[in-house]
C-alpha cells in the first residue's frame, strides 16, 4: 500500500506485521523524482515499531527526568529564598522579645533597604529610648530614695489605693516599725492603726 501511495506522488506510511521478520514494522515510502518532475523510482524503508517505542520511551524518561529535576530545583530555590527572607524576621522577633523582657539598649545590626530594615531600625530606636528612659528613671529614683532616707522628718508615700509605696527611716521610727517589718504594699490606715492601737 505504501508503494502505491508513493507512486501516486505522496509520502506514505504504513504499520503492519511482517511475516518475514516476525515483527510489527513501520514502512515509509516516498517518490523519487527525475529532472522532468516525473516519478523515476520509489524509496522505501522499514523500521521495527519496537525500536520506535524504545525511542519514545527514552524520550519520555528524559522528559520526566527534566520535569522532576526542574520541580526539585524549584522547591530548593523557593526554600532557600524563604529561609533568606524569614531569618531576618526571626532575628527581629527575637530582638523584640529581648526588649520586652527588659534587655534595653541592645542593637540589632541588619543593613536592609526594605520594610524589614525599617522595622529593625524602629526596634533599635525603641531599644535606645527605653534604655535612656529607664536609666534616667532609675537615677531619679535613687536620688529620691537618698533624699528621703536622709530627711529627719518622717515621709510616707502612698498610691491611689492608700497603699504604702515608700517610707523613710524617720517614718519607721514614728510608727515604731523595725527595718525588717514589710509594710510596702500595705494600707497606710491599717499600718497606722497597728502602730498606735497596739
């Protein structure tokens, strides 16, 4: 059949079983033209279908290998990029937790020109400001404690709930309290009653 098609001027393919070779074959026939464009001969070749199947199978294996390698490389690349982007966030989060736990004045060095860099710069400024504020507050508290302790008159500081937040030694003497007695946090009226009623 393929030769008939080639003689008609068409390249023809045919797949059929060859009794001679005991194999399924692919036959291809094409016309061979003379100089005057007339068909002079027919070129015919045959190839076992199994060898074509082997070539297709090899091509499929190669395609699957390329797809698998591409997927694996993409997953690795995405993982690396995510880790590269998430590590600065983890560092900034740990730094914020350190500030929240009272470790003021520390700095996180991270040079970035994006939103994460802005966040880190804000955290650094907050850390410095908190450190400055708490240092100043502690200094003033120490000064106040020193002044109150050195006064000859009794001084008692209370909060809005009338609980004692500070008293100096002169106040302790007036209330007849020993240095070991814990009165900070107690109600001033209760302490006063205990001191003068008992």
